[in-house]
C-alpha cells in the first residue's frame, strides 16, 4: 500500500448526498478479480450518457478543469449502500488519494483506510464552504496533510480533522492488513516451525 503523508491537488467537488457504492462502482463491473482497472468505471452511470461511451457533459467530474484531481469533496453519507470494497478500489484507481465529506458509511470508511485512501471528516458547514469555493473557482487546489491533520484551500480556507492514531500510523507507513501481519514475519515463521508439524 502506498504511504499517505500529504497531498496537494486539484479538488473535485461532488455536491451530492447519500452517494452509494453502486453509484461509485456499479454492480456490473464487479467481475474483475484484480484490485486495479476499476477507475475507468467510477461513477459510470453519471459519467457517461446512455450509450455508455459518450462522456456526460453535465457530470461534475467530466469538467476538463478537474482533470488529475486527487481529492474528492463530497456531501454527507458518502459510500452508503452495500459493503463492496470495489468502491475504494475504483476511487484509488481513478486517482483519488483523499476524500473530504461530513460523514461516510462505516464499512466504506474502514475500507478506505485499508486501501490507502484518507477519508477526512469535516463539519457540514466546513464542507459547504469548501464546496462553494471549489464550484466558484473550478480547478482550485487543496492540501490535505496527515501529519498536522489539516485541510487548507483557496480563500484562506483551513480546517482540522481527527484521525485514529492506529489508522494514522498505518496510512503513514503504507500498512494494510497484510503489511501489518508481515511486521511479525519472524514470529509467524517461528510458530510455523514449532507447531506446523
């Protein structure tokens, strides 16, 4: 897993509430066995017109000014719906390293941390302010800093966020569940040698 320290990037505003995991990555694309390749299908039903190939000019993320965005700013209850881990896979594969919203569905929130995405929680007022700035000046950059647990953006926008110390440690060091286990590889090897027969 790629460590997360800080990201400064164009921030893409997605001012929608209750964005569920089937909108993030529709069910018909869950047939792949790899963790990669899902970015092309992110928000598929919103990104494309009915033919499935023509970009929808009305969809926020299709704006050329948001190309290369690594930060997504959404509204409350982002990632609700089914517990598919493909949702953070698709966000990461698309290029997003950090999310900012007032709230997330619990399982989605946990899956983000396990896949190297930082799901920042700010207050509803802070998110509304940031969304308004980003919509008024498309292509604006925002900095999300894990060490200081701060978000900084245009027009002097600043906010602080909380993060569990263990999750912070894992993100900072790029440790997923397997990485955490491998930190104890010597003890695992010793156990297998003495109990594996």
